[in-house]
C-alpha cells in the first residue's frame, strides 16, 4: 500500500511547471489543497518569477527583459498579450504597467499577442520607466522647463519664418526625403529616419537604439550617440506650406543654444519620436 501523502511530491512538481501568463491560473492549484500543500505556495511563486517550464499545450518563448541596467531571463506564453507582459514586468521590477514604456521594434502594443508581433526566442525586450517616486522628483522641474519653452515660443514669430531656419528651408525639400502621411500617427520604423537636413544644411539621419536607450544622430562626418535621458526636451513645428513635414529640435542642454535642429521630419513619426525620447509618463 502507498503511504498517505506519497503523491504530494508529484503535485509539487506539477505546480512548478506553470508559467505566468499562460492561463495556468497560478493560485488555482492551491484551492482546496491540504494545509501541507499550502506550504508550497512560495516555491510556486519563485518558479513563476523565473518563467517556469513549458506547460503542456502552451508554447513559450524565451525573452531577455532589460530595465535600468538589470537583465531578466523570462519564459513567457507566446499567446499572451502585451498588457499581460507588462504585468509580468511589474512583478519583476516593481514598475506599475502605466509607468512602463516597453520596446520591441518600437512601442509594444498592449492588445496584440507576442505571436502576432513576431516575438521569437532570445528576443530582447527593452523597458524604460521610473518608479512613481522618481517621477515625482523630476517631473515638476521638467514640466516647468517645457512651459517656459512654450511661453517663449508663443512670443516669437513662427519658427519656420526665422532667419536661421529659412536659410535651410529655402533649399527646398530634400530629394530623398521619406514619404509623409498627414493625419496619421505611426510607430517608429525599424530603419533609421533619413533624408533630412540639420541646421547647417547637411544631411542627417536619426537612429533609435532602443536596447541601449540611445538616439544616434548621424551625418556624413560623424555619429553622435546620445542617451535619451540626457535630452531635456523635444520641440517641433509644422513647416508652412508643407504641413505634412515638421522641423524638430532636441534640447541637449539648459538653453536654446543647445537645440539640435532637424528639418523635414515626416509628420506621422513626430509623436512617436517624442514618446520614445521623453517617455510617455512625461505627459501625465
């Protein structure tokens, strides 16, 4: 005869195979269990934190989640949504989902599954975000700086009429400028934004290195690699007569003299650039 309780180790092994986000239900195994079974809740949670093993009938994908110089190896259900992945990231980092900016070839859509956006084994998921306390500490000065910039802009004539910008805009639209789409907001493309001018009239391209949290500004002569956290603000304005393109500046220091100007930015990418550089939480 099998001694009473001999099946308990098997039950524990089964519990450790349930990954987060794959429909396992986490706590459902513990329901109705004996008091001895309740003792295994902590190992179950610990295994969930590391992704768990493949559950029968569920396909998992191995991810590398990177946040604040920390790396997490995670196994996650391929048919789970971006919103569910944010909950998983919350359990790993403590970042509330609303404060997360999750990147995989651009901003990760919450409503789609990882399968739909073609996430594969070994994919790197870049997470940018600050805790609520961090945001409260820095948000007020940044908001004040942005309001000062806007107030100063309102006092002046439109940027595209100012002499320093006219000498570039009067060259006309670059021959290799990227196509624009009016009235549409799109995610950043997977290729660099090119075919634009800088303030000296030279060709410039913008490359968003999301995994390094960097913006690369490239010209024929060199490429500047800027941490996105070092960029104080991003301003833009439609170009008169060509409202489907914007002129845009990245504020690299405390004054207007630090603005790096880029001309002929397609309008459909303007909001995505601001969200990527500044982080969505800056608009709360």
